[in-house]
C-alpha cells in the first residue's frame, strides 16, 4: 500500500467511521483518478449452459454460441464456471440470495442477510447522491437486502429513475421530500428516548435483539443526516431525453434496454457507484420473434429441442442488450479511460441449470474495471468455488478494504 493510501486508511480508522470519503487532494494525486463502480446484473431464469460456456478453458477458448454475441468485447471480460453460493436450493428461492449468499433460502425460519451491493453502499456512504440503485425489469422485487434481511424495493420504471436522478423537481416537491426526512428524524428521536426504558425491562435475549435494532436506528439517523446534504445541491444535467416507460411487461427486451440505457448516465454523472439490475419475466409470452411460450416454462425445457430453441432466442436477445450496454460504456470516456474500464460489470444468474432448479455452476461473466480479462476459467464443477470470492475481489477493486464477504473462502484471482 502506498504512503498516501495508508494515510487515508489511517484517517478513516481514526475517525471511527465506515463510510467512504471523497479522494481529497490532501491524500495525494489519487484525487484525479475516477472512482471505480460496481454493476451487478442477474438473469434470474439462468442461461442455457451448453450455449453459454466454452468447450475448453484458457485464454484462447473458442467462443460459445452466446459468447460469440459479445465477440467485440472479448478482451474486456472474463468467463467463469464452477462458481456458486453454498447451501442454496428451494427451487427459485435462491433468486433472493444471489447477492447475499444467505444459506438455505426457502426453509422455515429463513432470513436473508446483507447483500453485496448494500455492503458496498454502506462502506462507501453518501459520496454520491444515491449510495446504491436497485433496478428491475419486472416489479419491485429486488436482490438488495439490508443487514436485517429486509428487501430494498427495486425501481422498475425508467422514467421514475431518470426523474429521481436528473430532474430537480418543483420547490414544493423538494420541500415535501425534506419534510419526509424531518419526520423520519422525529420518529427516530422518539424511538431513541424509549431505549433506556426498553433495555431496562428486557431479558438478555431481548436485550441483544434491541441492541441490534437500535444500532439500525443509529445507522438510519446517520443516513438521514447525509441524505439531507444532497437536497440543496442541484442535480446533474444530462444531454438525454427522459425515457418513455414500456407498460407491456411481456416486452422483456424493451424494458431491459431502457434500464441499460440509464447505466452510462448514472456513471457519467457519478450519481451512484453501486447498481444492481435484476432481470425477471413472469408476465406472459416474451415479445421475441419465434417465441410462443412463457419464459419460465421454456426454462423448464425437459431437453425438448423446440423449447430449447425458443429459450435460446430469448437469451440471445438478452445478451444482445448486454452487448449494446458494453458498447455504450466503452464509447464514453472519463479521464482518459472508458466507463467500462471504471466499472466492474458482473453478469450472471442464481441458477446454473434452470430446468432442474440447480443453483450450482452459475454462469458468470465479469467485464470491465480495468482488470486483466480475456479468458475462461473453469472451477471444479462438483466442489464449486464460492461466488462470494469474486464479490470480495470486486469489493476490493472499488476501494473497499475487506478480506471476506458472506460465504467467501478467500479472494478469487485469475491474473
């Protein structure tokens, strides 16, 4: 670690805070370096493995049917097999744990745990207007969870996201939002006043629960204070029209496209450094040429050639959208590097084989971030490597000092 980085780290530790500080000039020339970001994209119904994974591992792998669609970006991403979270299952229940790695989803008494995007957001803090953004192609279900296991609802309407990020709003709207924060502080103050009384009458087990609860209250208070600081700052202006929402949820690809078009704008304006996008489709037959069955039903193809052919049409359309996203991120530059160079972009799924609800051997592709890319790394198909090992690498790359996350067993390194 360089002396300047050590100085900054010592400052953070001495200050007793876990939120990230801007890279100030006092910490050296690093202030001129654009920040790294993290983008997590999950296709919850998986990718057909024979079309996704290459036949052989190595730097000179022959592109699979799906990876051939991303050929223009071959040197910008790395493909992994043999990665997954341990102790998953429960049919589609592992969808909610793809970012958290919480064990045994769907079982009685299950409670989710902190997702990697929210872990990153909590460490980075309000260095941006929005510590994180959770987006979805289909409804408010997200994969973002707090440390208490509470889901953070996703935003599914691109127009709403655009307005939240870039439209200043009328003065009365701003006043109303400020009042909400003030109301929230009043509630938290009242809860704080009750702390001594509640703890005095609590059993040891209840006291432990209450301590965790009030720590969450303290964190909420810190969040409110930091969020308030952004209200008096003008929102960034972008040279883009507000998107028109697509009401038809069967238009899966169109809805994905609108979300993907927002990503470069978020990064360019440094509105958030942690973004998660969940791709779901539970509404009718996708509007994809040659498809006449529901996406979920096709994912359970039972090796039927016609169903597989239709499933591949849907997944090829999704990957075409990913191809366009990567192209857009490479088109725009920031301080002499592309947005993709500054953004670790993870594409994958919670299911390795959706046909049998198998959560092992997840399809995983990591692009960008200025890393050494271009190969296919195959891990053990029977004894999978924890996917959280890759999360640890991503966290470190965006400047978060941690050696572990969730079920990780180490750091995933392929250089």
